[in-house]
């Protein structure tokens, strides 16, 4: 089916382009607008519609092929897709000497040896899997909300930056005392 969409789109694009050229050629040979109208109605307008439809069909074919190549497995095979939300049924985990708390099915720790439960360690939430919902209710070592927090020991914004990404850096006229 994706091949049919792709090739159908290309054929529609080609036929539409030919109709546009023929309509333009017919219009260019007529001096008066009332004699140009049949060329516009029978060539240029349907040609433009076929070009648009062909582009949509070809794009749908490309999207279907790209989706079919990446899909087919499960959520664990598409860690960067962003379309799935890992479950938070199990307690958060961490790697030894790690500074982030992860969900057990986070793509950054899934399948790694030595993954252990967080326990009582105060860790920042992983920005990829956001254990605990990612709504900023955890208080890690960088302050409320972890890396994007607002006043931990690393300065406003967590990593020494401003309160907003791309905002003014701490100590550079941020206005806090």
C-alpha cells in the first residue's frame, strides 16, 4: 500500500504538471480573457489540483514507509519516538554512582547491568522518562523539580543557568540576591 501511494502520488504530480503546462500554453496564445477561460478550466486548475493531491499522496507514502521501517517492534525498540509513555508501576531505579532516578523501562537504563532501586537516595529525575510524572514534585539535589528546578545548590535553573532555558545566567544580572 505505501508503494501504491508513493507511485500514485508521483503519477498525479506528473500529470498535474503536464496539464498546468498545457493550460499555460493554451492561455498564452489567446489575447482575450473570455477565450482563455476554457484553458484555465480544463487544464491549469485541474492540473494544480492534481499536483497538490499527488504531493499529499506521495508524502503519505513516504510517511507510511518510514513508519513501517521504524515500527513493528514495541515501545522498547523506539526509545526516541516520544509517542509512548513508560509505565511507572515499579519503583524508580538508578545505575551505580548515578545521579538520576529512572523508570525501570527508561531507554537509558533498560538492559544495562547493575541497575538497582533508588531506595532512599536523593536523585534528580531523568529528563527522558520523568519518573513520578515529571511534574516537578520530586526534590532532588538540584532543588525542586530536579534539573529544571529553581534554586538548588547549582544555582537557579538547576545547572547554573537562569530560571528559564536560554534565560540569563545566575550572577549575570538575574536580579536575585
